[in-house]
C-alpha cells in the first residue's frame, strides 16, 4: 500500500500515519520528524533546515526531494509506505511522480484530512510530542498515561518550537499558499480521498480505512 497523507498542520497526519503504518505493516515516512531528528543530531540536513522549520517556512524542494529519493530507495519502503508531510508543493508532487516512475511504483491513495482552522490552532497549542519515536499526544483529548512521558518508549515529551500560536498561524498560511494546490493535483489524477478529521482518533482511523478500501476498489 502506497499512501500520502495530506492536510494542514495539526490535521492528524502524524497520529493517523503512525496508526496506518502499523495497520498495513508499512513505514510511516514523516519528513518533519526526519528534519527534527537531523536538527537534534546536528547533521548538515538538520543544521540547514533548523531556522526554516522553527519559523514555520518550508525547506527547499530540491533538499526535500533528495531526502525522499534516498528514503524511498530503502528496503523497508519497497512494498509500501505512508508519506506524512510530503509532498508539500507542486514541484515536490511532480518530483514524487518521477521517483515512483523510476521505482516502477504507483500511489494507491492520497488522503486529505479536513479539519477547521479553529480546531487546528486549539490542537497544536495543546500538543506534546515524543522526540524518540514521534508519538503525538494532546493535553486535553489524548494525554499520555504518565504525565510528560511517552506511552510507547518512556522518553520525556516535548513541545515543538513551532507550536506557538503565532508560528502555527504562519504555518497555516504557508499550507494554504504552497500545499493546498495539491488537493486539485491529486483529485485530477483520481487519487484523492477526503476524510472529515474532526472526530475521535479511532473514528477518523476508521473513516480513512473505509476511504482507502473504496479508492483501491475503484482503482482496480
Ligand atoms: P511537520 O512536522 O510535517 P505539520 O505542520 O505539517 O508539521 P504537524 O504539526 O506535525 O504538521 P499533524 O502531524 O498533521 O501536524 O498532526 P498531529 O501531530 O498528528 O496531531 C495534532 C494534534 O491533534 C495532536 O495533539 C493530536 O493528539 C491531535 N489529533 C490528531 N489526530 C486526531 C484525530 O483524529 N482526532 C482528534 N480529536 N485529535 C487528533 O513539518 C514541520 C516543518 O518541517 C518542514 C517545514 O518547515 C514544516 O513547517 N517540512 C518541510 N518543508 C518542506 N517540504 C516538506 N515536505 C516538509 N516536511 C516538513
Ligand atoms: Mg506531524
């Protein structure tokens, strides 16, 4: 199964991407997580991306395409993946088409998570994340079992630098300008599945799975 999760900051790409990855036995490839891991480790990729990520701007398309070319070439992605946070612009989506063509692979579905702006802002300003495994929590709707600790790996939870209200608003504007055009891009290719993403986490997972099954049946 080859999936793309599309949606505004806070729409649930990381949360639902992790669940879908486990459900289908495929790696979740989250470009934001890869960049933050590089920032924490001080790699050239992370150092170059740090200011852009922290201020809510996009990292350059050629940098992201090089990253994703390498990642999709790894053995664990050979039979499927769920992309979370990539592509994020028309040039990235066109680049992904070329990468997949060279690999002889095709996307099965692009899931767009639809969540109203006021909910996105409320979610992100109450989010904590695990710097170890990428698990995501919400102080109100999805708290960890032990305050401040990741349920899955026990690592101390952190608040992302880009989750202040001002930076969240900037990220939402960047999403509208650069990423929202991908909705029409993938709709015109018959790949788009729109899912209402405002329910509980299990409800949204169920709606995504139904959407994927419908899309795969239609694509046969
Ligand atoms: P990221 O890391 O890709 P964003 O801004 O796209 O960051 P973000 O903030 O990670 O997206 P998300 O993954 O969509 O949001 O949402 P989430 O973390 O799963 O959930 C948000 C909150 O809602 C959590 O508290 C969660 O518990 C709750 N929640 C989730 N799902 C549900 C649900 O179904 N129901 C309910 N009730 N609650 C839910 O990118 C960061 C930066 O990296 C760079 C850019 O600088 C970017 O700003 N970057 C790239 N730059 C260029 N190109 C790319 N391809 C790039 N990728 C990353
Ligand atoms: Mg995320």
